[in-house]
C-alpha cells in the first residue's frame, strides 16, 4: 500500500547521533559519543526528596496552562531565567522544543534560517519538518567582527532567523567572546533578523563564568530581538524533559499557541518535580560539584589525547570538545576499529550541514562528561589505539 507523506516530514534527515545508540548498549562500551551526564552527575538524593512532594500535589495529575505551571515559572525566574521587560517566560519540553517552536513561529516554508557550521543535527530536523531551508555560517576565535556571519547574511535572501549556540557550543565546545556576541547582534539588527539563542550549557563553566548571554546583551543593540532557550536537562535531569524560553511578547504568544497545537502543555508531574527540587535549595551546590567533575574529566581526556597527537581545542565549560585526529590517522574504518576496542565517538561528519560533506571528516565530537573518572583514561587509550590502526 502506497501512502503519500507530507514532503516536509519525508525530508527530515536521519539524525546520525541517534543511530549510535545501539553501539552504546554493547557490554563494556565506553561512550564518548552521547551527550549524557554520568550517573554521579545527578543529585539522586535531591530528586528522590522532590518526587514524593510532587506526587502529593494535585496539579501534578491534571491539565495545566500551556505556558507552564505558574509556580514553576516563578521558580525558574527566581533561580535561572532572566526575563526582561516586554518578554515572557514559557516552559518547554527541553530546549529542543524551544528550537522547534521558535523556528515554526518565525520562518514560513521556503524561508531560510542561518545555522552555525558545524551544527547540532537536531536543528536541521526541526527546520526540515516545516520546510525551512538551512544556510550555514562559520565562526572562529580570530573572527572578532563575525565576518563569516556577515558573508552568509549578505549571500542569503529571505533569512527569517539566526540560530546560535554561543556558549560552550555543541559540537565544538567553543564560546563566542563578548565582542563577537555584540557583533552578531548588530548584524542581525541591521537586517531585522531575530536570534534564537540556544543556551543549555551556560551553568557548566569550569573556572570562569562565560560572557553575558545574547539576551542580556540585547539592550545594548537597538532593534535586535532574542529568543533565549535554557534547559534543566544538563543541570538537573534530562529525563524530566523540561526547559524554558524567554521571548519578546510578540513572539512568546504565538510560540505558546504553536505548542498548544502540538502537545497542549508541559508534563504536569515533571514540572512539579522540578519545582520542588528548586525549592529544596540544592541546585547551586549541585551545579558547583558537577562543574568540578566535568573540568577534571576534560583535563584528563584532553591531556591524554593531546600527548598522542590529537588536536584538542581548549574549552572552558560544557560537555563537548571537537577534536582533530592525529596526522596520518587512517580515517577509513576508524569508527569500527574504535567500537571493536570498546570505545565510541561521534564522527565529525555527523555535524555537517549537508550529508556526505567531508569538511569535518578529520574531526570527532567527544563528550567528556559521561564516563566515571577511572574510565576516562581507559577510553582515551582505546581511542588512541584505534587511531593508530
């Protein structure tokens, strides 16, 4: 039986990262590919204390507002989310839903959204699902004026939004400087293009806090609009599937209507668990502990791989580093050799804008936060052995 599909849905690219899950399930596999916190990076005790409190609340078991549980909205604003005048706060099902809602609200089919290269592939899926074109822009530490972005803007008509992950990016781990952030905002203001700021890793800095968010800097650039997305996945629990969006009033209302059309509201029970966890007052100490874990694991992984000839770009926080393979590495079959040795990574090609693009074939995204301390050097040694053939 032949069934005609919506061409937008049929055109959603396969997410290459999700395809790695079966390998991660193999016994003894050390997973440097998936962006999952390690078991010791959860506050199990705090979550276990919050859960029965949530279960005792009647609102946990019934319908609620599409914008989110009013008490959770208050708690998010108290602990995590800055909401400027003229903006509204929405609870989302993770930052991923915030990306989807922002794109659907801002960009009609056939329009363009600018995305960084390399790119987090789920963004491509969100755009493809609604028939939106993606156009890449490049950044690097030396490009203080954001010339790469300026070139992409000049070459692309009908840009309706810019997606940015400026703090501890995925996959690169890089962070834009304050100067670069202001330049990005100025370029978008000149064209009247809203900025979708994906900011799930902001709290995970190692030694020095990152520059202000694009949302915080927006008042310095007249005419720019920023939709800011945050997440509880990286600091409390990914299983809650909760995040938030801070958007100008003119955008927040339509985003809320788009969310109501798809899933009505955020999960009521999960919201109450998050609310009671935040009320426990454990978040700051928990995140400080996690920062220490992640910094030590990055240092251990980067030091071991750099000594073996890998190029390890310095990162100051987050969960990822976009490593370059040593000179002379036989790339063909490298992933299979690594898996055979009991270690896996995310191939650089998974983050290319176009399938089959070989521009990142010498790179690998390594998540340094998902393994126990003792497993990090073992995983590094297995990866080195695979690279050597």
